[in-house]
C-alpha cells in the first residue's frame, strides 16, 4: 500500500489525478473504474484541465462506474450517470460507447447484475479503480456488514449513507433507498486501486480502514489485502493518525 498525504483537498485532487493520468499514459485504452460524490470532483476537474492542455487523451479509455441509484434514469440530475456526464464525460473526448454505468431503471435485479459483471469481465477487468470512502467505511455502495465476496448487486442503503447523500436531494425522503453497486469482489479484482479521502468527516473511516482489523464492519478495510493500492488523503482525513500516534506511509 502506498500512502500519500496532501495538505488540502486541492493538493489531494492533483496527486490523485496524477496517478490516474500515469495510468492513462501507460495504457491509453485503460479500463478506469470511476466514482461519484464530492471527493472525485477536484480530480475530474484536474483531468479535464490536462485534457484541454493536450496532456491527456480519453479517446481509447473505457470507464466503468461503481454504482447507480436504483429507480433513477440517466437524465435525472441526481443520477450518477448525469453526474458523470456533467463533471467529466461531456468535457473530454471519451467515446459514449466506452462508458458503462449500471442501469438504474432496470427492474430485474438479477439481469442487471449479471449484465454489469459480464461487461467488466468482457473488458478484461479494471486497470485502476478510483474510490471514495463513506463516513461508515463503505466503498462503492458496499455497506458495513455485507459479505466481501459479492459482485454487482442491489444494495439497501444504510441510514448513514442516506443521511450523508441527502445533501444532493431536496430532502432525506427523496434519496433512493436502493442502488446497484459493484461488489467488493469486483473492486478487489481491479489491478490497482486509488482511494481518495478529504476532510475530518472521513478521519475515523480512513483510520479504521487502514489501521483497524479487516472486517465487513468496515468494508474499506479489505483494501489492506490488495497488493496495489494507493491512498491519497489530506491532513483532515489523516487527522486521527496524528492524534493516535500512527505513522502515515
Ligand atoms: C460514489 C461511491 C461512494 C462514495 C462515498 C464518498 O460512487 O461509490 O462510495 O465514494 O460515499 O462520497 P463523497 O465523496 O461524496 O464523500
């Protein structure tokens, strides 16, 4: 595990974007596993900037998103498909046919999960998986307590996650209760993983993920077993390491 500390969100975003751009330069048709949420916004802004400067090319890149709310269509502004279009895809030269996101409108759960797993397999697996971390230690929408062996599945979102994500909706009641998410098994099969975290709200989750026991109670703790993980987090997210006398990196 390679751990990089950044001063703040801006620096965290640049460092994480550097790791993604290195992957894209080394393998122009890389399969990137992408995430939504507040954490990757700065990373995506940086990648867009480098794309506009001619330093990055998305022409052959394939992308597989981690998750999507069940029940939301791709043109619903709260959907993750919409988020990805607004915050990355519409601003770079990725080909629409190379973009994969679970279909939130598919009612047949088994069918959608099989479809998505076979897409990932058909692409030859994920080269670099970008992850944020939930305040409860979730990665993707793999909530505490779920088995580590799962592939794409339909998740009932925990109250913690519904509360945390309510900021993007008019009220907590509007947050969908279910989502399609790739599983821990899909994530662990990625050739490399980049987990980004920012702010003190993530400090306990990050501390437990990296220093605590490996347990489904903290889904991100499984990353301790992957042999090619980058952690990029800022001082806020690492604050408990200092307080508890743990070395970073
Ligand atoms: C998003 C995802 C989630 C988020 C996590 C952190 O696609 O899979 O696991 O990465 O909830 O969200 P933010 O970055 O908004 O704090």
